[in-house]
C-alpha cells in the first residue's frame, strides 16, 4: 500500500527522452540506456532532475530514461510488463506489492546484494515485504507512516503538554481532557484499519498468521482483541463516523474546520489542513503514536516503496547500479530532506531531524510493520473485512463474535485468492 498524501508533481519526465513502453536499448552514443518506472508523486521534478543528472555524471556510460506511472491500474501494468520481453529495467513498487510480483518469477533475486546495500539497517517495514520465500527482491526506497497531528493552540488551552505523551494511557488521559463540548479530542473514523493494525501489533498480535503453508486470520486472538478494545476507547473520545474511513470525508478537511484537536495521519495531512484553513498555519504539531510503555513509540504500518529489477531487463548490471545509487546513503539523505520522507535505513533518521513531521514519522518508523507478506493479502484488501469488523464493534457488536467472523473472512480471502 502506498500513501498518497504528498504534494502533486508535474507529469513531465525530467530525462533526455521518453520511451513509449519500457525496454532498454543502446544509446546512439554507445552508452547503455536504462528505462525506469517511478510512481506519480513519489519524488518531485527537482529531485528527479538532480538525481538523473548526478547519476549520469557519475556513470557517463549509462543514460537514464524515467517514465512516470499512475498508481491506478499499476498492478496490471507491471504484471504485464514482467510477463513480456520488453520490461523496464527498474520499477518502483508499493512495498506490499513485491510478493505479488515475485510470485510470478518476474523479479531478479537480489539477496546476494543485501550486505553491499547496508541491508542490516533497513527499515523492517520496507525490507520485510520486499522479500518473498526467503529471497530479497525489493530494495527499500523510502518510507512514510502515520503520526499524531495535533493543534498546538488547543493543547495549550487545555493545559496538555504533547511532549509528555509517551504512553497510551497518557494519550487517553490527554485526549479525554481535550474532548470538550466545543472540541473533539480526536477525530478517528471508525474504519481506519491501519491505525487498528498498529494497536494489534503493539499487543503482540497480528492481522493474519501462517502455519503449515496456510494463512489464517488472527483478529480473534486475545492480543488482537486487546488492540481493538484500545481503538474503541480512543475513538469514543471524539465524534468520528463509525462506518467510514479517513477518506470519507477526508479527515484533513474535518480538522480544517477548527474543532478537532488531533488526527492520526501522515505528516503531509497537515499541509492539506492548512491549505483548507490558512488560519491554522503555525498551529499544528506532530508526535509519534504512543506505545504501550514509554520505552518506544507505538507500532505503525510502514507505507512506502521498494525498487525492483525485472528478470527480463536486458541491462541488469546498469539497473543495479541505478538502484544502488538511489538507495544509498548520500541520495537517501537528499531525498528525505526534499520530500520529508523517512530514509530507508534507521541509521539515517537524523537526516530529517529539523523537520518536525518527518522526525516524528522517523521515530515511529523504527517500530514499523507491514501487512502479511503474501500475494493472498491483496484479496483481503479488496474486500476488507477489517473495516466491517471495526464498524460492527463500534456500533455495539460483541467484539469476540465479530473478531471471529472477521478472521474467518480473512482466512477465506487469503487462501482463495478471490
């Protein structure tokens, strides 16, 4: 899954040329040419131009052609490209899409490159879904995750110090204090299932588990139920809808109306809030989602992207050189500053220390997780029984009964592929 909360960028391709379909070819100057697919809004025009120019200067025998791809329909397009003989040389994919593509046999196994790329320091939420059946196919590109976006003025008015909110209990106490007749302590829609997943992981549970080669839904475990109980307690300290997610209506729009003290969002959501209500400029802050104890922030779903190399690439060596540069420390630091992303390694978190939103995100990313690493998870997200489960519990359903039903639905979806 890929976050789409970042400012839009132009569709112009900042390269020497644009091929119609993928596939490498030798340049007229005798250089190797690689075709690269990057996704809409992943990087700005400025960063893309700087990187391509810098890369070609450092590797004068390699020319780069970048094509910008749309997220809608990208799964089918990549699948078709991997099955053909005219695939691009490097493809950016959502981190949770890698297993689906690797299953087809269309991706190059990069396991022998992990050490050279500094893989011991990769964010787990990017590295784990980039692997499939013990082999590393996806190389972590960048990460983004949810934090708490809050109104500094409303916190001050209520006498709440955000810096002192380190645990879930402290978060509940503060949110209860903020939830007055005129202000919602938090706007948490009932179907924000990624936020629920973090609470489940904090408790030691998971959305699904594998045993004997078969996946089974796990929302009915005691650990997962405790995560749901916390979600219900927190959601009650506001007036968010119980039957819709953060996009319906857009939660940043709701916060912009001026009566919401907190939302759970990627930091980019704050930009949307201010865009809708300029009076809130300078009145928004960030802190990591609190954990069960003060020892570490809460677990979060790590969204973001990996880079993969198709087996059909005719220029695999040059493609790997491109991937190595873009995911290396020097360009990762520049990318983090330019885009307010979390770098792909825990050791690079300091690159965004001066960016309040990104630094809060980086702190949470150290506790990042991914959805179950199997192609079958796509079928779960298509039907999404987790959303139905949340609504059922929040509207009065028995949590254990509803958790069992949701787990069964997840099991069926994951093992049927439908």
